[in-house]
C-alpha cells in the first residue's frame, strides 16, 4: 500500500466524485479483461469483442473531466478515454452496453464500444464522435476550438466565452499528421485548445523513442511559440490536479493553447487479443504495476479526506453499482438488423447535434424553379456569386482553404470575398488537407456551415481519413451527430492541358464513400443550384468544379436567381432522342452535345449532374425507350462510375436492350500533360461520335 500523502487534497476538486469515477472505470476494465480471459466459460454474448483498457490512465483523465465545466467545452478523445466519458456523464450501463454491442447507447451496435461520443446540445462538454484510427481526433478538436471563437466573436454569442476544446492522445499519436496539423492551427490562430498527452511509452509495442526523438514530445516542443508546456507524473493526483488546473485556466483566459504531458503506466495489454509479454518483460510489467495511480489516490485521500473504512465502503458501493449496470447492459436488446440502413444520410430526421437548425433551413428553403432573364455567367463567376449570396444570407457560413482568402483562390473563384466579409468568415489555412476537413467536421457539429476548398482533387488524398470519418458520422452515432460540410474540389483536364496531379477526376471514389453527396455540374446554372443545395442541406457534399469549365466559357449559362436550389439526384435531359441514350456528366457533357448534333433526333442526351445520388429512374426510362446506351466519362474505365450505371442497366433494363451497353472513358491511364497525349486519353467529340455511330449500327 502507498504511504500517506505528504500534501492535503486540493479543495478545488470534488475528490469523492473523482475517486468513485476512477474506481468505476477500473472495475469495468477488470471485468471486461476477466471475461476475455475466460472465453471458454463465458457466454459469447457477454464478451466484449474489442476491449481497450484504460487501467493506469483513469485517475488523471477523471481529474481532467472534472475541469471541463464550460457551457460549450468540447473534447476529442480516443479509444483509451472511457474514464473521461464517465466523468462527463456517460452512464456505466452505456459504458458497458455499447462495447457489448447492445441496442441504444452511443452507437446502437454500429461501432466498436470504445469509440464513444456524447452530444450536449443544451450545454456541457460535448465529446466529439471518436474514431477507430489513431490521431484523427486532433484536427476536429482544433475545429471545435475555432468554432468557439466564431460563435463568440462573429455571431456574438457570449455563452461561448471561456469555453475550450481539449484533445486526448497517447504518446504514439503525436507522430500522426493530425497532431502536427492541429498544433499548427492552435498556435497560429491562438485557439482555446488544450492538448492532453498521456505517455505510457508504448504505441502498442513500439517504445516512445521510436515515436518521438528522445521520447518526450513536451521537451521537443519547447521552441514552439505561443504554446504553454507542462509535464508531470499522471499517477500523482495532487501534481496532476495542479498541472491540469493551471493549463485549463490558461486556455480559458484566452492566453492561447497549452500542452500537458503526463506519464502514466499501461496496466494491461494494448487490447483484448494482444499478448504484451511478446514485447515486454515481466520486470517491465511489474514496474508499471508499482506505479498504479489508484493506491496513490487512496493515500492522497485517506485519512485526509476520509477514513480507510469509508474508502473500503466506497469501493464496495462502486462494485455493486458496476455489477448492477453490467446486468442492465446485458439485459438490453440486441440492435434491430432491419434498422441498419437508417441514417447513412439525413433523410429521416435531424441529428441531436450538427448542421443548421431546422428554423434556419426553413428560412433558407429556396425554390427549384430557376428565375428567368438572368445575366449569363461563366462557371467560375456563378460559383463565386453563389458563395457571395449565401455568405450574406447566412452568418453561419464560413469559406476556407489554401489561398482562398487574400488571393481569392488559384482559380480566383473566391476573389474579393474576404475583403467583403472579413478574414473571420473567408480565410486561408495552413497547407494541410487533413486540417481543412478535420476542423470543418467539428465546425459543422457546432452548428456552422463550413464551405471548404481542396485546391485540386488529387490533394484530397491526405484528407482521406477525415473525409471517411466525416461521412460516416451520422450513421455510426445513430443520428446523435451530423457534420454537413461542403467540399469544393476542382479537378479534371484544363484548357488544352492536363497532368497526373491537377487533372485527376476520380469522382467515383466519393460516390463510393459512405454518407457523401457528390455533384459534378456541367454549367453555371446547375452549379448555382447544386452548390446552394449543398450549403443548405443536411449531408456532407463534394462539389466538383471541373478545371476546363473554370478556365473557359464552356458551361456559361443565365444566372438562375438567388433562391434557386437544385436537388441532388435530379438529372437533366438535354435533348430528346429515339434510338440511343448517351449518359454523361461534368465537362464531358459539352463534348457529347457536339457529338449528338451529328445524329439529329436519334440521340437522347442525359446530364446526370450528380453521381451520388444519381437519377436512376430517368436513365432507366430513357434506355427502355431507346434500347441502346453509351456512357461517357473522364474517370478511369475500370471501376469508374459508368460501371455502376452499366451494371444497373444490365440488371434492370436487360430485356429492353437492343445492343450491349458501352462505356467510353480513359483506359486506366493517368492524365497526360501534352495536348496530343491528353486527347489520346480523354474522350474527344470525334471518338464520342464514332461510338454513337457504331452502337446505332448494331
């Protein structure tokens, strides 16, 4: 047993509550580990399949949780953060029921049980939807901290004053891109953000020296400007409380971000199936157990705050409470399989947190009937005007990305908007696509409408993890959270030029991404309607801006009005035809229009406008009439979106076909730079016409 503490318990803290919560966390971890070790004799339905213990981490986390009292505090956590959740109000029943996969709780059996969340729409610390990957919690937390500033300073909501964002991470996660991106954001923007790093010197099996030079991230960050740095022993309750109170007070006072590194033991394997003895000696494991924070907590509180008998009684009461909660969790029903498709998108009902309030959406409903007599605009001008109108109409709209502010974007789409609306609403970001998308997700959860720009489609690749997590937010939290973000993304070949980096289209990747809506407009009028629909919608949306349309007058069209909203999934029949249906989207529309002119009324031409969702009904009806179909697109032939259309037609329109469905697309070759090579890869008007003629002859 640890010796009596030499210092008195800090009176600023509710140590009874801290102790009870830490004991409950430990009891849950012990129980779940025991069940995993005795699988042969434990009913399968009582076993936690993904068990990540927080033993050794719990006391410091619970102390941190006791300090998160701001009305709009937010926390980004990870798989070893259940003690924090318990301290913030997660019930013990939910804390065990969700890992069991039972109905209800924070995912309704959809996600692994350590991936928690905690919505607080009426105030209190919101725990942002956690993810199963490492380091992805950092940039959303930075976004929450920036949203606090926006709600307070731009929207004038004084209830956000003093609120902070806190991100929890292990020592292994500080090697991840998200950590460095968020650190850049926090320090350059002076965000109200606390980095809480619990260092157990293990990233599964890899020692800290392999994650961070010297094994101490706080020491390595000493040269960072504008960052308060503190470190200490996370098993010492008094020292931990002092350090955390100082850091939280610093951030709440608006003095900028802080980082605290606490050393803690990992009193368990990395996860249930892991056998740590393969990479740790018995002596190393025993040394960690000598640093168990619970005996130190007891010594800190007994006899200064309670008697030994009172402590023992508290332990028994907590054990009884945990056993009762575990039985209640086991008694919960299993999730209903028929319900599994709900909440991939926001068609059913509003999320508990995230997106524009319903009243705001009603005010911004708009009309799907275009106004007449509008000025003819180029594609680029139409996008800029739509952003301008929506920024004026909705103070919750923010526009940001690399170079979108002072420069106005590399295609000058946002030119002049920062000067008109200010740098708080239209702003440049550091060069981190993960940072752009990660921060946007938390901003949307806070009720803002982020419109981000990824400079070119290819540059979205570093943000793939955040894009995936954002798109699945509503489904994996069973509508507790939603993050409707608009991602503007130029791509495709340019005017007489291409290359493998700036000219990638690859829209099928996002059509395959859960939860995302994907627009690929071919003209200025559709761009207005679809961008406005995305900015007033309830789901995240990719808005693909084709480089050729941004650089030329192709796609120019009359402005359809400030209220025009074009629903996703509604294709446009550009011309009626009798003998063949041509389906296309984006810049290929204009080449298909030119090719179709050669065939009179024999070609029916459909511009999909959106590929997720896509207007299957219109395409099927057209092919049932014409009996033939040519699909033209710029993305790769293999597994391009045309393959999905062709498969649908083969399945649902087979008996109406007079010829095989044909696709015309690049034959799996990167987009080339020289015009001769570019035209050999991307479908041209001439090759489209040849394909139509060949199919008509069948």
